[in-house]
C-alpha cells in the first residue's frame, strides 16, 4: 500500500513524534509498503524524520499545499504519528476527513475528547470508570487560585498531581506535597494550557492497557524508581522496568481490561489507544487518561504489550491498517 506517515508537527512533543515516525516508517517498509513521511510542522514537506529539525518556527500546522495535498489524496491510507497539539486533538484528522482520505485512528471529536483530560474524566465517570478526585483551574482566573487550592488541599489532600488539561507525554506534569509546591506546579502547568487539572495522587502502581481493533491488550506495569512517571522518568530514565503481563491478580487484570474498553468506547475511539491507570494499595483501579495516539517505537508501551501476543511492530501496524481500512469499507491492498 501507499502509506503517508504524518510526523513532527508544532507541539511540545515534536521530537517524540519524529522518533515514533522513524520507527513506524521503517516497520511499514519492512512489511512491504511504500511510505512517504510528511511533516505538517514544516509546511507539509516530505522529510526523513531522522534528519528533520527538532524545532519549528511555525505556530500552526496550517493546511497542506497543492503538492502535499496531491500526495495525501494519492495514498491508500495515512498513519498519523503526531503527538500533542493539532496533531492529536483532532484538528489534522478533520483536515484528512475534508480531503476524504482514510486514516488510522480516531475521528476529530473523539480525539478532542481524549486529548482533554477534564472532558475524559467526566466521560469516564458517566459510565462508572473510576477516576481520581480532581479540581479544574482556569487560566484567566488566577485571582481565585489561592482559595481554590486551599479547598483542594482539604478535599484532595497531598500529594497532588498537577497537569495541563490538554497535553500529552507527561508535558508540564508535577507532583506537589505542600501548598507552596502546589502553586508552583500550577503555574508551571499554566505555561502549556488554559486549563489545569489538580488531581489526587493515588499511592500504588502504574498500569496501562492498550486497546487494538477493539481488543484489550495484556496489562503492562511501569515500575519507576521514586514511583512517579513524569517526563524525566518517561524519556530520560534508564532504570524503569516494564512488566507485561503485569504481576497482579487475574481478576484485577480482567477488570483493568474491562475498564480500558469502557473508557475507549465512551470516548468513541477507533483502531487503537492506550488507557492509563493507577492501582491503589487495596487493588482498586483508577483511570487517569486515554492516549489516542500513543508512542509507536519498538520500546513504546503499546508495542511492548502487543509483543506479548506475538506481534512485532510491523505486525501491530499491519493490524491497525486493516482495522482502519475495514471502517472505510476498503480491503487492504498490498
């Protein structure tokens, strides 16, 4: 098939996206597909993601020009490896839909819902998927923050997790154990988003469940020295351990898979996603968020879980291509 891989973009997760794109493009070529990588963050240019600039001066991905639009419409399918911003919040998915181009992944509305952690948590609660207690702060209402954070200290307690409402890859994520640190963390998160989520920290273990073509993957546990999976731990630590299947009771694993599928479905996601949980000390599960475009390198969490079922990255991508084409009523073409 002729596959376009979208890479880079303009978000704070541009470098993460380029890494995913390198692995996805190589795995698709290994499977025999003709792959072209396009970067909306540099004017929709054709790139080699391993040589692409790590930064871009563009603030918006914009619309594809004639040449890139021709490449897009001439492809069989698009695989979007953008992370964060317009690449993950449904904006570029809407562009692809306007151009009538099949693509892997969720539609604009579900992508926007998954990207916004506040919307996601409200939807999780609507179908009985447990999510930690939280408070939402709005940028522009800074004068109200001290009183709201005082209330949060009582209602949510310490430590608390603070994160931008619409960023991924743990960008802007912090944990605070005092009121002073809480305000510092909120100001840090406000650099990335107009909404800030202050959430109860769940003491326990970090679990994640991938969903591929409507089927939950084996539960994976991330063991992090220090117990907090922030940006530094996620991308710069060499001490993390990844255990799949997670060493948890069978009933807990089944419940995690059930809740992951509930979260996937209530958001209206398609083809694939990764649902993150905390497992508390009493084996209670708490859903944190859904990643509608998770990392797709050989070492990323979703491919690790798929590997337990015997899928290498090429095999996983092949499954996703078939899942997406089936939604469009198209049979896979070699």
